[in-house]
C-alpha cells in the first residue's frame, strides 16, 4: 500500500464572479489541475466533486456528471456533500481508493457559486449546514453559532476580541501575496475591532467573505506517477475524518471540536507523524475563532493556548508554526464546496516550491490540511509530505 | 481481498409520510438494519448516506451527521449525491473501503422526503437532476425526458405503449406481496393505456410515484462477519459505476444508457459473472421505458428486445428472468436518495430467503441491482451472491 501523490492542482481566482456558472469555474480549475499535473483527461478514472449549495444557488443538483463533462473527463463522477467539508470528504475517498490499488488517477475538486444570489440568500443557504429544525428555525446563523463558540471559549479559557483580531490581521497579511485571494487588503487590529459587529463577539473582520470559486487536484497512485515520469514529490500520507452531532445544543462543549480531534488522531496515526512534525498548516478559519479551535484540535497548541498564537506571532509567515499562508478562508475566500481541495493545492505548492510562494516561507516537509463542515459536525484532516 | 457481506437491512414503508421528517424515516430504517444485522451501533465505522432533495424539500443540507445521530452512530458520516443513484454511489464506496481492509462495518443508506412539498415542487426539485441551463429552463421535466427516450426507442427498435403497459402491470402485481410498497394495487393493461397522458408516450401508469421513505443496510467485511458469527450469507461481489453527459442533447442516442452499460461491464468483470448467471434483478424503473433500457444495459436482453420482455412474461415473478420483484420504483415507490439501498435490501432478502418472500420466487444465487441518476448520467450496478 503506497500513498497517493498530488500530481497537480488548479484554482480559480476566488472572489465575486456572479456572471460565471459553477461549471465554468470548475472547468477552469479542473483543466488547470490536469495541465499542472501533465495528466491527460482520458486517464482520469473518477471525479469526486464537492459542492454545498448548488440546489439553492444554481437550481442544479447532480453536479458530478456536469463537472466531468466541463473538464472533458469521461468517467464516473460523484458529488460529496459534507457542508464546508465537502471537498475534504472527496479527497479522503480518493486517498482510500488510490491506496487500495483499484484506481490510479482520481480528479478531486469542488466549486461553489454564491454571490449571484446575494448575501441574505447565501447566509440562509449556509445556515442549512446546521440543524434546520432545532437551530435554523430558532434564528441561528453561522456567525451566531461561531459567536456562541467564541463566547464559550473566552469563558472557559480566557481570550478576547483583540486576540481574534490578530488572527484576521495575520490572514489578511498572508493573502497579500496570494494572487488568487479574494481580499488582498492589509488590515490593522484597530480596523478589526472597530468594524461593525456581526454576532457578538464576532465583528465583520472575524468572518470569511462569501465567495465564488473552484479548486481541483489530480491525485495519482505512486505507481502511475513513476510509470509516467511525473514530477510529483508531494504525497498524501494521512487521512482522517470525524463526525459530531449536527446541532451545537447536542454537544457537551461549544469551545472544542471533537470531530476535528478524531480526524487529527486518525490522520496523524495514518501518516506516522505527530503535531511536532508539522511545519505548516491550512485550517478552516470560516471565523477567526474557528482557526483557534482548529490549531488546538490539530495539537499544534495546547487547549486554551491557540487564542494567543497569532498575537504572539507564532502562526504568522515567519513564525514557528505558520498557519493559513494562503490567507485562509478569512482572506483567500471560502467557495464552500471547493475549500478542502484549495487547501490541498496551497499545501502542495508550498511543499514542492513550484509556485509563486517558492522561497517565500521557511522550508516545509510536513503539512496538514483541516477542513470542517458546519460547526465542525464534519471534519477531515489530511497530512501531506514531500519526498526529499 | 474478500467481498463484503450484507449483514442486515431495513426499510420503512414507502409512501406518503408528509408528517415525518427525513431523520425520523432514516432512524426507523437504520435501526431496523442494525437490528436485522445483529451489529451494535458502536461498531459502525462510517455512515454513507444518500439524499437528493433535502435542501429543497426540508431546507436541510449536511445530512450525514444528522442521520448518524438519528441512529445513534458515533462515526464520520458523508452524504453522497448522484441524483436518483445517490445511495448506489454510497454502496460502491462502502464496498471499496471494506475490500481494502481499512474498514469492517459501514452503514449505507438513504432517505428522501418528498410529498410534504407537493407534486409541483417535487417535480421541480427532481428536474435539477437534469441540466438546469440547457434542459430545465427549456421546460424539460423528467417525464418529458423519459418520454423522449421512449419515442426514440420506439423509432429505433419498435415497440409501443402497450409493451410499456405490461411493465407497469407486472410491477404492480409484484408489489402486491411487498408489505412496504407504496402502490399495492393491481392494474390492467387497459388501465395503463387509458390513464391520463403525462408526457407522450408516457401515461400516468408509466411513471413511479412521489415517495417518502428510507432504507439502510449494514455492510461488513467477511472477517467481521466470521469473527462475530453473523448469519450473513449474501456478499456484494461486484461493483460498477458509469457516467455520461448530464444533458440528453449532448448524447449520440436517447435510446441507450451507456453509463449503465459501463457500470454493468465493470460490475460483472469485478464479480466474475455474466448476464447468463443472473437469476434476479432490481432495476431503476422510474418510468416503464427505464426498465426496458436497464435490462438491455444489464445484458439480460439484446438491444431492442427488452421492450417485449414483460409482455411475454419473461420478467414476471415466475418468468425466466424476474425483474423488480419488489414492485420496482414503479409500484414499490421511489424515495430518491434511498432507492439504491432499498434495492440491496430487496435482493439480500430474496437471496437469503429470510423475509416474507421466502419460497415466493424461484431459488436465486446471483442478483443484480441497477440504480440510475437523472437520465442515467450516473449509474451504479452491484452484483450480489449468496454463498451456498
């Protein structure tokens, strides 16, 4: 059993593209990934595609075959949906199937079109990642849910809005050099603290934007990579997935994400690494507090210590444990169904030094991607390593 | 690599349950499956869940974790969506993962709630299994799409409405002894021919009903079955999946379903069987013409000969090649996201003789399940065999 390689990846610019369809966005990302990989579309044996709100935003379900056609892939296509972790769930299945030896080339990806329906409708569509009967109908929105999680964290471990502001400032700064990022704009801690409140204690700069975009990656077996002489030094060496009750009210704590803890434990054990081995991480910072919870679930910081990581400069580009060098969901943008694969793209390019970020960050050999759905009722964690 | 066993299965009554939520329906089916299997919920390592229109019918996405909680399963849960083949896609991944040796117990299932939104809204929701931009906005509905397919078939191979009526009569008759079927009502060829036209040449009795319901099956590794002394003689020995262009207009023919041909070839090769080995089949007869296309894709009849199979009695209960002994989607009902697993349940109970159908049909050792999404832009085929 050998680990699959990331042969290539592609992403669209993340941002507002209300005039572009989901299939148009995915065609761009998918073709870029195949081109980056040097793998012909005819070699692709399956497409695993992540999408969350196609039914509501584009009146379109059954997007697997649609997206396969968009990239010229004549192979079975399946849509995975685990809210914001949809693409991560697809990556996980691809890793499993490539390892089993049954498949050699799987295209993973995702796309989301959100801005065309406007902020109110997009917020409503995002809300159904929570429990409609017991949360949404009571008025719960995702800023509200993460606001509760932040309040609970502050009460349990300490921390304040200024700590969270440092997460936003960091991720905005990271996005400045990401040519695909939605928000390439430097902000200050004061900007964040003075921004309009969205759901106390979270203000406007604590939340990721609403984003159109797509991402894709070509995953291949080690054998295929060698047989075809591919330049694909990055492997996915660990995969993990965890689940939790969908509704916050059904959990013992609001200030931890046990599904991500489980996914982490499984992924690290699978890869044979531990948190001390991790050089760089992309985590699911849909809100600033989510980054804090994520780095703690990943074991990169002790429980209660993630809150000050950005303020102390540990998670910044030149810190000891850089987190979200892409800008994260916060500043890169969050096209929901694409995010899990966009993380894989970022980390692959960081590890192999192939793209614009070469030389931009400390050398990294082991990377981790953390993708969460809803209030982390779903979570996937993947470990990527570069073969030196 | 050993083939997974179907340790147990459960289904709700299929029909109109507008007052029951999707989670309520799936709890019934999932708990019944675990009980039938004699497998504790704590042993389940993953839930693969099929659902198609939850966003539109229940304002609920992210149903994986919701459904895991409903059956008391504390494990990662992923929703698969391939329109009406959603559950089939989940079964396929479960088979792959169980074979790889990484997992031992996977709960597969699906649920759909449809009648609560009324026929017009359900028809609109079903339509987005087709291409919204190029089919739905032009007025295409699924009865319309399958009407085109039937007209094309008649033109290419011959056949008429009376041939199709015999498919409906057969499946209604089969459903009479299925205690979970939605339409337990005998009909005649005249009834079918005189029923209101829906989309020429398809009348009311050529179409499956709109259905609420759920289905679940516990799939386990052979090792788990043996270690736990389970009475689980039925294995899934072959899996196949095919894909096609989503829109009919992008295909060379309307009278064939090449995605199902591909799924069939793969599944038969995987199982090491051929069409002559098949004793019984459950196929995706969302419309009567769809059963004809299915039995031809499965190689059970030559191209152009499936149309007369029901009329000649070959596919009836006591015919040489019984098809849709459950009543099929046509009479059993079609809760979209559950159908692929409901087929597995029916065939398991037929093969192991455990349920009400024991003695009801000729002895069967090899069965095949055919699940299609949209106009068969997605198709999965599974081969089930009983170990004698």
